[in-house]
């Protein structure tokens, strides 16, 4: 990820990818803590991936 890079200096694509990874981690945390089921996690991750246009990152 781009934690050491200043947000303001990031491109639109870099910001989108960073937001995607943050959301992906949040879904993983929810799953780990039992807040959502595996099916909910998988559906949400799929939908997030499609809506953000991220290719090859779902797994």
C-alpha cells in the first residue's frame, strides 16, 4: 500500500486503489470478528471489486 505517500500527491487511480485495499481489509476484519458471514463477505468483495473496476484483486 501507499501509507508513506502523501494523499494529496497521489493520482486518482492510486487513491482508488488505496480505498479499495482499505475496504477489502475492513471486510476481512468484519469476517474475522463474525460480524458478517463468508457469503456476505464474498458478495461484498465481489461487488466492491466490480464497482471500482479493479481487475485480478478479488482473492
